[in-house]
C-alpha cells in the first residue's frame, strides 16, 4: 500500500492577525464581569465564605460579639473581613450603641448564583 501525502505549506499571516476565529464569545459584559469578580474575590477567603454562610443562615442581624467566638481570629481581623464583604456589597451592618449588627443583603449573591447556574 502506497500513500501519497502532500502537505500544503502554511500560509503566512500578518503580525497581530488572529490565527483563528473564537469558538464562543462571552455573554457577560465588562461591567457585569467586574461586579461578579468583586463578589467572587470577596468570597475567595475561607473566613469570609464562612461569615456569609453564618449570616445567611441567621434569621436576622448578627452582632459581631456573636461572630467572634466562631472564628480563630481577633475581633479586629474579623471586622476587616466584614468590611471587605461590605465593600463588595454582600453584607451590610447597622450600629446599635457600641455594637455593629451584620446581615447578608437579600439579592447580593443572586447575580453570581444565576451566572454559576
């Protein structure tokens, strides 16, 4: 059996020209991608993820003094993590006297959940 293979020479493409067409295009625009990335980044720390889990399960607002014993970090470190979650728009807080009470914003994770689903 004799097989005659002839290879075609590669065509030269201009510098910077794409080698092929994209298979798929993103459905998420830049603004939405930025927002989803902020939420994902805030949830990227194990303590923050656990904080959101505790706050989601709680029926109302949770005092920082109730959260501190759950984690092996100082109160100031826990406050830092809560601030990161607040900055990302995942949780919010209310002050009552000396204490801050935290809660998950109702729709904060919906956009991420829909995109992941």
